[in-house]
C-alpha cells in the first residue's frame, strides 16, 4: 500500500498573505519547488492547480510530485484524485482549509490536513 497526499494548491498558497495574488503562476511554482524537496511521509504528492496558477507548473510528474491542472475549480479534481487513491487502497490525505471540501474527501476515504500542517513541513 502506498500513500498519497493531495494538495489544494490554491488553498495552500492563499493561506499566506505574501502577495501571491500578484503572481499566481509564480506562487504555484514556489509551492511546487518546495514540495519537490519537502520531507513528507507520503510516496506521492498530487498538486492540484486551477486558473492562473496552472501557468507556473506544467501538468505531469516530477519525481514524487504529480501536478494536475483542474479543468475548472479545483474541488472536483481534488475529490476525484482523493477518491481514486482511496479506492486503490492507498493511505490518502488532502491538504485544504476548505471545510466543505474536506467533508467531501473524508466521505471518499481520505483524511484532511490543514495548510498550516503542510507549510510546517516545507
């Protein structure tokens, strides 16, 4: 059994008032770079990006980080990624502060973690 961490990129980036709204693509790129070197206890990290943030990181896999570009709002993509991982039997967690989203992924078999938890790992 492997472990999967699904990251709500918009929510994590938006949790720090560091000017990310001026450069969404750059903020996504910085988060991706931090995830590439982070020491998290997950085999695969799935970074879900939406909107302008998608311009900062190409979709695809880089080492243990897989970037997914949401077609619209990221919530549906996050739920789908979490559900697929849980159905495979993977230990699955989702990082987001969105309580409605976390309730949905918990119903799909994932646990919820806060952006603060992830930022502390970076």
